[in-house]
C-alpha cells in the first residue's frame, strides 16, 4: 500500500469517526436542549452574555428562532435576560447557575462516552494523536 492508499483509508475512517462522535454529542445535548437550544447554550457558555441579534448572526438562524428557543430556556431557568445599566433597551441572554450546572453534567456525560470510545488506546497512542491533531490544527490555522 502506498501513501495515497493509506491517506484514503485514513480520510474515510476520520470522517466515519467524526460523524459518529458528532452524533453522540448531539444526542447527549438534544435530550435536554433540542434544536437550536443546544447551540444557544453552547454560545452563551463559550462567549458569556450575548444579545439575541448576536446569537442569531453567529448561529445563522433567524431572530425569531432565537426568541422561540430562548423563551423556552428562560421558562426552564437555564438562561436569563440581563438588562443593560446604561441602556435599558439592550437585553442580553446569560446562563443561569442551573444552566451552567446542566451543561457541566452533559459535558461530563460526553467525556465519559469519549473515554469509552478511546479506552483501548495506550498512553503513547493518545500522546501521538494529540501531537498529530495539534499539527493538523496548526496547518489549518495557516490556510
């Protein structure tokens, strides 16, 4: 087998594993946060309080979709509305303590699943994969 054959096999397996892992993570989050709710929760977790328009732009969804999803999240006490001290018309959405705790629980569940998937890797294999993914990430950054 030459390098092209190996790369073809790698590419096929990479996409297979990536899609399966993505679906596993989506399924974990979808139980608690269906549809765009999970994406909103993720954005607020990563970036802190956000205006609805910022969320809509970043997630490429309509302002109406953000309003619908955020209303449900507010009703379930996962997020809250924050009013600006300088301009009461400016409203941001932010995670509540319950929202943060729920995300932590879901992330723990996802990490446990990943550990199960990769349980057969030796420490050396894991170190090698980390180096490989770091190199790939650096190459992507240079594109």
